[in-house]
C-alpha cells in the first residue's frame, strides 16, 4: 500500500461536544482536509447515500467519487458487507478492554489490520487528491481511535475534545433535525443517565487510547470557543502537526466557514459563511435543577479532572 505521508488527525470524545465545530474550523487551515465522521462512511454514505456536507448525495459528490476511484477503483469495487463485518468485530465499545492491549490476539490483529487498511487508503486518496498534509477524521468514537492506533502505517495523532457534561446532557435532551436524510428524521435524544454514562465511558476511553503510544491532546470545547485561534495553534504545536495552524479569523470570534465534503456528522457541518462563535451555555438557564444535579453527581470525578466547576455562579441564585 502506498502512503502519502499524511498525518491522520482524529477528533475523539462524546457527541455534542463541539467536534463538528472544531472540524469546520480546521477545514480553514492550509494543508488540511476534513472528511467528517469516517466511522459512518460505509453505512450512511456508501450504503444509504446520505448527503455530503457539500449538499450532494454521497454518490453524486465529485470529491467522494474521486476518493473511491483513487482508493479502490470505485466504491462498487469494495465488499461493503465485509468492511461492516470487520468493523463490528473491531470497533465496539465492549471490545475495548481487548483492543487496549498493546499486542492483540492474532485473529483480532488481522481483522483490525484489514479494517484500518480501508481507512488508510481513504486517507491516502484524500491526501493525493487535495495535497493536504493533515487529514481530519472527526468520528469521535474512541474504539475507532484505538483500532487506528494499532496500525503502524498510520501516522495517528488525536485531539480528545471534552465539554461540560451538563451542556452535553442538555443538548442530547433537545430535538435536532438531520437535514442529510431523505425524511429529515431527527437525531436521537438521550436521558440524563444515558448521556452521563456515555460521557464518562467515551472520555475515559479516549484517555486510555493515549496509552497506545500515539500523541493525544485534550481540548475543552469551552476554551475552543472562547479563543479559537490560540486553542487551535497551541494544539497544532503540541501535536507537532505540519504548518502553522493559524485560523484566518476576522476577529476574535468571527470566521468565514467554507463548504466541506464532511461525509457524516452533526448538521452543523452544513454551516457556511460568516459565523460568530459563541459557547452554547443554554443549559445553565434551561436545564431543570434535578437533572443538572443528577448529571453533576454522575460525572463529578471527570468534571473536576477536566477543570470544570461542580457549582456555577448562576446555580446559587
Ligand atoms: Zn461532497
């Protein structure tokens, strides 16, 4: 397999933590191409033909058609059933304890290598077509980061994006439409307990992923929105990524977002044009007291570890 020498930058963490926002920002850096949540490419893109962020259905998007041709001689040349079976064997939260070992049992190692090989070819193709030196996968899902970390052919670096668990839980409790599907079906909604449990397990798993010897840097959503330019350029330096990592901000919080070919992810990936970044703190006013207390209690140890306050000024009033 030929390698383009690109860095695969993986954004990991739990949903509703701002990964799509981060991806939209990174898309503005020179030498960077963002691909969206590659975890969902096979099911939502290749199989269901959902909409790319450019607005075209997957099969009609010229970028993804070219990636498929370059990587595999066309998407129709790939045995998608096989890829999904490999994914099910390798990329699962419940397989994490086995996958987190430095050396995998032989059968699992073979399956993991075959699966990440597909990933690698997609990233190589994107690199070849765009000349980018950094390819961004915003899949978030920690087990995929762990699988990729086992592939020595992939130059993997990770951003572990965290957000206050109460903001995350509040976001999951609201209805969000998904414009990329035919029937505009809404994104799922989760209870506070579900959201807190997954917030804990995803964030812990991203911390553990760092033990496999690949660079991982934790960023807080709130810091990213407060100072996007400094947060991104600092991350670029700390992860040793090529290029200066300087966002073309218009002012401290305003940036022009451009169309991307993000294949799947939060509807925010369809946002373009002049955008003012604001931290979404609606939970501080909108979240019922009981639910806020429950989420705080469930997630307290990691909230503290990430530097969040358990009680905010507004809560006292
Ligand atoms: Zn597209």
